[in-house]
């Protein structure tokens, strides 16, 4: 998924994104984060919602599973299964 989405979640910033990569999965039910269709009208509506709500998110927990240590552990586990 786009790295900027994970960075925004880590900084508790609102997000307006189109449905690319795993953006929908990463954002999930985070407050003030929106997935839009790739149409200007839909993106504009998402931006309006984010600006009107004006709140920071509490979505940092949505990306805890993406830490370098956890990903490294998963890769090591996968290698152990393969070998």
C-alpha cells in the first residue's frame, strides 16, 4: 500500500485515499479516514468530510502490526516453514 497512508496513520492525521493496494484494509474503521472512488467529485467529498470533522485520528493502532520487527518475525517464520 502507499507508504504515505501508514505515515499519516502514525501521525494521527486524517486520510482521504482512493482504493489502492491495501489502503482499505490499513485504514479500516479509523475515524476521519475515507476511501473514495477515483472520481474528482468523490475525492472532493472525502476532503470536505475530513476538513469539516477537523479531528485527528486515533488510528496509530491500525499500523502496529506493520513494524519492522513484526514483519521480520513473519518473514523468518515463513523461511522456517519453507526450509
